[in-house]
C-alpha cells in the first residue's frame, strides 16, 4: 500500500494505466481491435506508425482515444526499457509518449509521464525541461514540482564542486515550493530540513525539523534528524535530549544506537555502553552496534567484556580485520602474546596494507623478545613511510614518529645503541616537538650504553641546531652537569631564566641537576620556585614527582610518599610515579601488597619498560613469589642488559633459590657495569655492597665439595 504522502502517479505501471483510462470518456476507453493485437508483446520491433488504427475501424476515433492507445504502447516500452532488460526500448517509449501528447497536448498526466521517463533513463536535461514546461503551464502542479525536486536530488548525488552547490540551491528552492503547496506533509519538511543541513543553514534546517516534529511529535525519523543536526553543531546535550525524549514505546534499535554514539562523542562512556546494550537487546544480530559496544567497553577499560564483544563480531563477520586487531591489542596488554600474534595473523590477509596491523605485529614480536622479527617488521614500516622530499602531512609525521620510536627502542633492547641513536635522530629530523623527543631519546640511548661522550656530543649538536629551543638547551646543560662539568651545565641552565612564567621548566631542570649532585637544599629551593610558577596540571605533576624523588634520595620516605600521592592524585595512571613509589615501598618492605598493585599497574600500562619490569620482579621477590620475580627480572635484563640494579636483583634471586654460581655471575656483571656507569647514578656504597656479596658467594663456592659442585643446579626455585 502506498503512503498517503506518495504521489499516485509514481506508484506503478498498472495503476498509471487505470488512472489515465479513467480520464477518458467511456466510449473511448477501448482501443480498436487492431490496436489490441499489435502491442509490444505481439510485435515490439514494428514501428509505432504501423500500429496506428486504420480507417475501417468500427470504434469511434477521437484524439483522446488515440492518445490512450499511444500511452499504452509507451507504457509497455517503458517497462521493457526500465525493468525488462531492454534499454533500447526507451527511445520507442519516448516516441510513443510524444505521439500520445500530439493527440492530447494538454494532458498533465502524459507530460509528467514523459518527464519521468526522461529522468528514469538518464536524460536529465530533457527531464528538467519537460518538468519546467509543466510548471509553466500549471505553477500549482504538485506532481511536476515533486518530479523536478527528485531530478535535482538525483543530479545532486551525481555532481561535485561548484555544480553541486548550484544544484543544491535549486533543490532547496523546489522543496520550498513543495512545502508551500503541501504544508502538512512530514516527509517534505524532513527532506527540506536535510537539504538545509547539507548547505550548512542550521537555522532553516531546525525550522523544518521542528515543523515536522509538531506534526508528529513521536516520530523517530524527526528525532534522528534533529539529533544529527545538533551533533554536527557540537551541541551533543541537545542531541541526547531529543533522542531521550522519545517515548519508550517509540525507541528502536536505531534510536538507541544513535543515542549511544552521541554519548560516546560526549565522552560519557558508561551511558554509551548502556544505550548500545539496549540497542542490541532490540536487534541482537546487528554487528555495527556490537562493534560500537566493543569499542566503548575497550575505551572504558572493561577489557574482558570488550574482548568477548570483539569475539562475537569476528564470529559474525570473519572478514572484520579491526575486530582481530583489537582482540590482539587486548591480549598483548594482558601479556598473552602468542594469542595476540595469532589474532594479528588472521587480520593481516584481510587488510594487507594496514599500517596499524603491521605496527602491532612489531610490538608483539618485541613483547615476545623476538627482536629480529620485530626489527624486520618495524624497519619495513620506517622505510615505507619515508618520503625522499622530506615533506610529510601531520598524519604521516605521527605515523613515522611511532615507527621510528619503536624501532629505536628495539635497537636499545638489543644493545645496538649507535643504531638506536641514529634512528632517534631521524625522529628528531621531523622537526618541532619531534626534535625534543628524538634528541632526548638519542641522549638516553647513549647513556644506556655508557657512551657519555657521544651523549654529550648529540646534546651539543641539538642545542646548536635549534638555538631558540629552550628544552634542547636544558638537555645539553643537564648532560654537561651530569658528566662532570657541573659548573658549566648549571650556569648554562641558569642563563635561560627570563623572570617569566616560562622559567618553571628551567627551575625543574636546575632541581634535577642539584639532585644529581646531591645538593639537596638548592634542589628543594628550585622546586619551590617551579611549583609557584606551575600553572598547568602537567607542570604541577612533574614538580610533585621531582620532589618525591628528592625526598626519597635523602631517605625522607614520609615526605616522598606525600609528594608521590599528590602526583598520582593528578594522574592515577602516571607510570613514572607508580613505579618510583611502588619500588620505594617494596625496597623497604613497606606495604608490599600496595606496592605490588602499583607496579602491576605500571607494567600493564607500559609492559616493555625494563625499569617497571625490574621493580615488579623485586616486589615479587620481597613477597617470596620467586617464580614470578624471576620471570619479570629476566624480562628486564633482556630489555636492558646494561643496568647494574637489574643484575644485582637477579643475583639476589638466584642466591635465595639456591643457585649461587648464577648469583655470583650476576653480581660480577653488576660490578662491571657499575664501574662504567655515571658515578652520580649509583647509590652511596653500592659498589662496596656488591663486592662484599660477591666475595661471600665465592667463598661458599670454594667450600663446596667436588661432588656438590658437579651437581646440576635447580631450575625450579622453591616457593
């Protein structure tokens, strides 16, 4: 059944025949016998002129009867052209329409039929001309205006640029006339409102949508259009309000889905999840809704629920590469690296050109300690992202920076510090903020390898290349101070002070230099000044973190706790604060379960950071959970083999679990690395403490009998 708002002339061929026939007088309804036998079905290839009635016909011949006859032929040819797979019949249909109009030139029905045929067969200009001719003859012809409006809409979809702008104006003008002729039609108001929206005329669009809403207050379609318009304006609360105002009985899966998307945009993830769930309850098999739900759950940190939702999506659509990718991300973050890799292997053939899938593959190989494979994947991404011109869009820069940073990190984990530094410098070459990140990481890479002269050289080159960049100058000053040129570095940093709020970062740097040199009072005063100037939340967090470190190094543990708690109050997910605070507690056997919780969180947020893995392993060691301790400490040593503390911790673990020879080996390595490290990085007396443990271990090993010494050491430590 057709809608009451649908033009009956467009409702189907048979109805059109009946309607046109009803316009004729009863005596001319039937065509002559010759006509009845010679339609397209009996001889479609004959010329229409051969089908004209002959003079011997017994039925009366009038202009209208002749028009009806030709219209019948036109209609049959039109059906063959548009639905029967014979587009060549369109020209015959047009010819018959013209013959029908020649017999009945004033017929609006025939004029409209011809214009519609032009439109349906792609002769847009002819269709427009025909419709305009009808409107000239009868400006109030709703059917002609609607046809012309449809033509403009179809043409609008096929055009781009300035031509589409002009066609949009024509379509709006036509629907303004249609609304004036048919003011109570909800669909007309909706369509005109949509056209105004496309032209960014939100005031007139809202006027039309509101008019439709007054006619049908509970219309889902009206609510959806209003919600979309408000959403495009950034007024998400009004969008939510419109959708929520619909009676519960009129809420559909689509409404709830759009409501969920609105909540998502408004960053009200909990309500978005609830709306998506209601949509799925109404339409359980809608994968688009389940994808949105899975994304929202992941964003909300409900990883277990998100994983289940993505699994449902993948089961319903095994070609959904994004579902496998997100499943892999969740598995990787939870430490299930083999499962993550398996999901990525399923995603790859579905989206072979996906940078995101390849990048995650590199991360997963890295997490598995399969560094050569990680290096191969990430090196290809770096090579493919390089432009010989050196010119990159913002998105391309972001991608390239990610690839370079992760590849350089793999080089550091492999102990390839020169390659790591060279890769970080490519990151710095991207300019702007990337220069600070790249040069800073290159300096740290050389420091990891105890190549302090190279670190200082890079810092100097960076400061010279970007003479106006205060951050790079601070890096150089700090490096000088940390490597024995304290006065020069401190003076350089102090010279950057300008008596402006920007001095906050300089005072932070001065505090770090003073802390490194154990000038506790000067460091505290510098932090006081930095805190006074800290206007941004991040600046305050940094000050609290540095104050916590300063207090801890002085063994003022209560003061350190206060500072770290302030930092975590600002950002509960700050991995540096979680790690430092958690390690401090564990190292002093204080509130070990609380320490463990913080360190587990830090590792979950950044599972590749060796310092966090070492801290977590140490907390497990303090709790007597030696297998978990060993797993994390080994991962830490694999990711940074040059950190003395990690080897010291492994030595303690091996001693505790009866593997004294391995313990001695780790302490020997720690002492060797400590001898080449920056003296300021070592705790007072650390070398002597290590030496004493090593000597005790050697004495014990010498005392072992040959039989005991030859016995294989246990590899399953006791619990």
